[in-house]
C-alpha cells in the first residue's frame, strides 16, 4: 500500500466511513477527494462566493438575507460572549427546547445541525449506499447529490418539468428501491413550490411503492412561501418514520454565516442520523442568536414583506424588458434570459452585481436573489444594460 493511501485510511479511520469512501479512491484517484481541486463542487462554490464578496458588490447570488440577523440576535450573542470558552451543552438544549416550543413538537423531534447542510449530509450517509440510490431532482440544491457521489452512492436526477416544478411522478418512479429522496420544497434554484396535498400524495405513493425509502423534505425557504395551498410537512414527519424535514436559520433569519439548521422527525428517525453528526456542532454564539429569534414572528413577517416588495419590483422590471420570471415562493427567482447564463453572470460581476451560478441543464436561466429594495433598484439597471447588449 502506498504511503499516501495509508495516510488517507488512517485519516478516515478503519470504520464504516473509511470503507464507504474507499472505492472512490480507486475510481477517481485521491486528488478528487481534495476540496481545493478546481472540479470539486465545494471549491467551485467557494470561488463563486469569493467573487461575490468583493467590496461594493451587490450579493444576490446565494439566497442570503440582506438584512442580517437583527438586534435581538446581536444582543443575545453579546451577552453570551463571556461563555464562549465553554462547550455549548446547555444552550444546545435551550435552543432545541425553543424550536420545539415554536413548532409545537417535542425536543426529541429536533436534531441541531451545523447549518441544514450537516443534516443533509448525515441523511445521505445514514440512508443511502452504493446499493441504495439518492433521488435528487435536476436542478435542485446540489449538496445531497454531491455528497452522495462522493461516498459512492448512485444519484438519480429526474428533470424538473416545463414549469420548472419538481416532477413528482418521475421522482416517485426513481424512488423505487432508492435509499433517500431529496425533495426541496420550495425548490432551489427554481423557487417553485408544491402544495400540502401534492407533498402528502407523493410521500404516500413512495411509501407504498418503495416502503424502505426515506423522504427528506427540505424547507429552507418555508417562511417565504406565499402559495396558499402550501403547508409545512412537519405534522407528517411526526407521524411517519420514513420522512423528515430540514430547516435552517440561514435564510429568513439572516444567519447564513453562523451555521445553524435542524431536522424535525420522529425520534427513531433522528437517531438513525445522529451518529453521523459532529458533537457540539453549533457554536455558543450561534445557539444564543437562534434561540433569541426563532419565535420572533413579527420579524419573520417583516422579512417576508420586504422580500415580497423587492421581488414584485424585480419581477415587473424583468417583464418590462420582455423576460418572464418563473413564479417564485422564495427569496430568489429564476428568469429565462434566452442566452448563456455564464457569460451574463460574468458581465454582471464586472458591473458590481453577483447573480447565481449556472444550474445545468437550465443553461439560459439566471437565478436572481432578492436583496434590499435599494440593491434591486441598482441591480435591475445592470440587468437592463447587460441584456440590451
Ligand atoms: C434548499 C437549501 N437547503 C439547504 C441549504 C443549506 O443551508 P445551510 O447549511 O446554510 O442551512 C441551502 C443553502 O442555500 C439551500 O438552498
């Protein structure tokens, strides 16, 4: 065995994680394991975010909340700072209890994550394998699919339909024999949503045709939904051990840089994922901020209102340029600009506006996040001149 391969095995350990990853080393070479490699999706995303972090850039590329975490969160972090030298056990319990209280569930239904990203990863790890595929539509939030490929899990990716909605029939078909279905609702990047009945029907169908398959409903953008037929899938997740919900503090709560998310499900479902999570995965200050704001319904309503106004403004501006915005139930929108999105993005970056990266196969669509009204007013002028060129 070569020295470098021996080092790698020592790093991942001799347990099941090492065994799961091993075939990939032979298949792709160990360089593919490095997050710094140019072809690696994490490296690509970092490079993209580094571009959008340039001074003065209008950052509407990553579906973040431009208004930040707010005063309550700041005060909670300030008063918790003296406890930053301690491991965060008590606050973990307190945030869990506060989330449970807000959602009307029990603390044992909640599992905290370092962002919902950690929940998604642990789900892929717990429920898929080389023999049990992941179903993740195309396009959708890629994290689950990227991680599945990394650990050698096959990925089935039914394409969204002509209205850019997740194709639930195709997903249910693909789910037969799969380990996990990733169902992002509303879907990132298309911003389309399915109503309560459609989600329930889908879960029921998968449950009947493939009883071993788990369904993960990612509700990262839940608070922004305006479609009256929509409802959270949390009540279903409390009943059904074959499904669970992921939520995050990165969007409406404005804490993407603080890394807090959670899963909601039955205790036995949570238990299957928990072993893959890092202990003390959320830092003390983030726990305090999340605890102080999770039940702040007035602020959530205000964020939703601001998002709606800036979204309507931007939608009208695109319409005036002759481009239709796909109906959006999130803090971002998809527009068919009928040209290569990569070149459009590069041009907008030069003019100080960072929009979303390309989402193949929708190569002529741009994902535009909703910034503040002032930001969208400036961004729209950049879109106008760029699209006129
Ligand atoms: C649908 C969806 N799920 C999960 C995440 C991950 O969010 P975080 O790890 O910040 O909670 C994102 C981030 O953009 C997302 O769009």
